[in-house]
C-alpha cells in the first residue's frame, strides 16, 4: 500500500458518521409575471448580441439571406442551408475558415442573456467558436429565468458537452479598447424561432 493510499484509508476510517442533509438552495426566481423574453432580450443585447429587426414569420428568411451572402457557411438548422458539409468526422480545426455558422440553442437564460449549446446542437463543438459570425435560433418557450433554473436542465446530465454562451467573443485587455472576435465569434445574431417539435 502506498503512502497516499494509507493516508486516505486512515481518513476514511476516522471520518465521522454524521447524517446531515444538504442545504436547500433557493431558486431565486423572479417575481411572478416577469416577462422572461423581455428580460432575455435586454441581457442578450447588453452582452453584445444582436437581435435582427424582423417578425417571427420572416426570421428564417432573414437568416437565410444572411447565410446566402457569405462565401463559406455551415448550418446545423434544417431549412437553412450552408455550403460546407458537417459530419461527425469533420475535423474541428477545419471550421476555421467558416464565415458564418447557424445553430439552434437547447435553451436560453433570461438573467444572463445566454444560450446553451450542446454537442447535439453543434455536432462539431468548434462550430460555436471558429466561425467569424454565428446565428442562433432559440425557441422563446425554452427560456428559463436564471442560472439556478438553467442548471436543473437535463442537458448538464445527458450531454457530454454543454456550454452557456453570452454574446460574441470580446476583450478589452489592451489599452481598454474593446475588440470583438478575439477568442471566438465576432458577432452573435439571435432569432426567436419555435422548435419544430415543440
């Protein structure tokens, strides 16, 4: 038995047998009647995201037009076609020349204006970070109030990869000058589009 194993065995043998329940952490829900969509919109724009000015009926047409105007595009959304194919075997680094990517978020967080992207949403995880610009579709019915509610979502347990993304990449480290796209996408545009399966 190594010294480490010996020490850990002694600690386990002398650990007090106390049955204490875990503390109940409140969810810090907002007041009843809070408009989660409006809260999300405000936070998303504050984080540097863009909400194109269009109605729900023409959101997909506007997104398609944005994609059509880019030389290299990649889409994970049925109904919006990119010109770069994406498969499970696509090397992650090969997405470095993508001008615009299109994905659907699993859910959004009103408190932070964040969207949750999983490996199912992205297929290749770098699709969320290597393109110059990212379009995200979000079902407004899938917006939770805050991070406490977000971490109750099943994505954190059922997926191998899940991340909360808030706006485009930005840094202001050098002389206080704000630069977008330093470590990720330069712009993040979001369209509220109900999920096809409800």
